[in-house]
């Protein structure tokens, strides 16, 4: 039921997802106007199909319904709901009030879940793809998750390709490890997002309509309307399903579609949240190392007290909201587990909150991540300096092998380097100085046979293995083919909300 309070008033709580973060287009998809207009569209589709199959519904009644799809008296609907304590019947009465000829056939044979559940599936489908343009052409250009995610992957792919060969220090346990490249690291992010894109496509393709099933899913009311004609009831179900833009409907339902559908959808969104959280955490850590930064606008303030700060606020926002998105999957898990027999109403209030919040949150983090990926800044000199600090230690094995080839003893060389390495480490850790291991090797006559080879032995590109080739192959064989269906939306830029 509608609660009191002016949701546009500064004295009333408003969800930050709607008022601060999510795109206007996605907020519209989950607005009352879209929801209740969709209910009316579903009632129209039902009436049209029932008329086609022979029920006594006139063209005038159909036309009256068509003419009043957008003529929603929200004040009257709220008053009716307060009186009837039933949201669907409140809107049946409100629709009937402006359609007096059709009032008697609105919602004919249907149960509340005909509009409630089918609208929920349309909204889910609308987030993942563009089905909702069937109802509101104005939203044809709205960002939806698959397109948004494809754009993020595309931006990161450009970034990875450009920096496929740029060496950088790798980290395991956030401790210095072998070198990788900036592009290769980015491909770790892209690979996770590609899995998310494929999962979203799978959920979209698997999504089925509840259809026209009646109060406990048996279609008994429709069988009665069509005087026992089983074929016409099946045709009715099929016709409404096709009108709603779905390829198929559930054969078996209770009063509701199985709530495992919500688990499937929110699981994919939660998995996406985990991917985004990992990516943005990496960016935040790299920002601390001053190797990479997200976009930072000229007038942007990083801290009210410390004017020099350049906080990675976009990445922090993504992490913050991604944590919320990941937790929301617990709601449908618990809801599905406690649905008694053909249905119980303790799913309703929960689903009003968790489903909308999941979609709005996913919309926000994808839009923000796209904004980040469109303006990532890399600082090669900082990266190079960090490599110089750590590479001498990593190069010791190559130096030992070069000395052995020059006629030295592996054991003698190993001991020499062990001593020099510890001395250099002491300078770094105890004195705060630079790693001077190479200078010590250059000053030691023992290593004179390979002094001329040290520059080659310390070339960072020789420590990155096949990273650049892996980037090229990954992009060409896996990423670009996956993105090909979305080429038409690739140019859309992200507009960051507050």
C-alpha cells in the first residue's frame, strides 16, 4: 500500500538510489507511472486476446482501454487502495472509472499476479534488454545492463590494447611479484566482466513470462470463460505472452511464477557486483601507489580539510554500492525457500524493495564504472620507478645464469648476490634509501664478466613473459566477438550522477 509523505519533500526520506545515484531512465523504469501503465497494458493485451478468441468484448471497449493507458489518476488510486486494502483492485477500479464501457471486462478471469508477476518479469527483462520499449518508446535509448556492461568492457579493452606492453610490477598478496603489464592486468578485469555479460545474456534468454494462469496456476477461470475449450486457453496464454515480447511462458506456476527466477536474476547481478568491487579495489590501491588514477575534474574537491587530496571517490562509490548489491541476493534466496504451496504473501513487501534496489544499484555501478574506464590515467614514470626498486632482486636469477655461462660457479655467485642483496635491502628498509643492488654488483670485480650485460638483463620487457601476446589474443578471440552485437551503443558516454 502507498504510505504517507511527500517523497519530493526535504522532510521525507528518499532512497539515495533514486535521488542521488541511479540514472533517470532506470528510475523511470521502476516508477509508479511505468508500473501501473504496464498493468493497464497487460489488461489491454488480455482483453484483446480474449476478444480474438471469441469472448463478447467489443471494439469500443478495446479502444476505450487503449485511449486511457496513460490517463492514470494516482490520487484516486491511492484513495481506492486505502479503502480496499488491495493495490490491484484499486487500479482495476481506477482504470474502470475512466473506461466506463470497458469496466466490466478489465481483469477478466485474471488474478492479481497476472499484472503483478508479469510486470515484474517485464521490468526484469527491461533491465537486461530493451523489451520495455514495447510499452514506452521514449526509453528506447535508455541504458540497460547488457549495453552498459558492453560499453564498460569496450572502454577497458581499448585501455588494455594501448598498454598491452607497458611493464608494471605484479603483486601477489599485495607484495611485489614478477612483472606483468598494465594491459594484462586490465584483461583480468575484462575477463570477469565478460563472464558477467554472458551470464546476463543467459538470464535474459532463459527468462519466461508467467502468462495467463489464474489463481493457483490451473487456468480454471479461463477454462470456464471459454466453456471448457482447452485449446483456446492455451492460445490465450500464448497470445498474451507474445504481445508482451516474450518467446515463451512457464507451463507450470502456482499463483506466482517460481521465486527461483528472482534468485537467478539477482545472483547474476550480485556476481557482477563482486567483479566491479574487485576492479575498483584494484584501482583504489593503484591510486594509493600513484600508478593509476580515475578521472579527477578540475573543480573537484578531494577533501574538505586536505586540499591536496585526490580521493578515488568514483571507485569508492562502486565498492560501496557493490557490497549492497551482493547482499541483496539473500532476499530472494530466503523468499523462495518459504513460499507455501501455491503462494504466500510474505514475498510481496520484500520483493518491492530488493528487486528495484538490485536493478537501480547495478545501473549505478555500471554507469560509474563506465565513467571511470573512460578517463583512467596511468603514470608510467611512477611505475618505472617502482620497477627499478624491485627489479634488481627479481633479476638475481638471470644474473646468476649469466655468470655461470661466463664460467663462474653457481654456488659462489649465489652467495655473493645473497650478501649484496641483504645489504641493499637494509638500505631500503632501514635507511629509506633506493635499492642499490645493481650499483653494488657493478662495483664488485667478481661480476666484471657480465657488467656489459646488466642493461639487457634488467630490461623490464624481458620479465613480462607473453603478457602482450596474451592481451592481443584475448581481445581478438574472446572480447571483440562478444562485443560485436553491441557496436551501435558503443559511442554512448557515461554521465555521472552525484
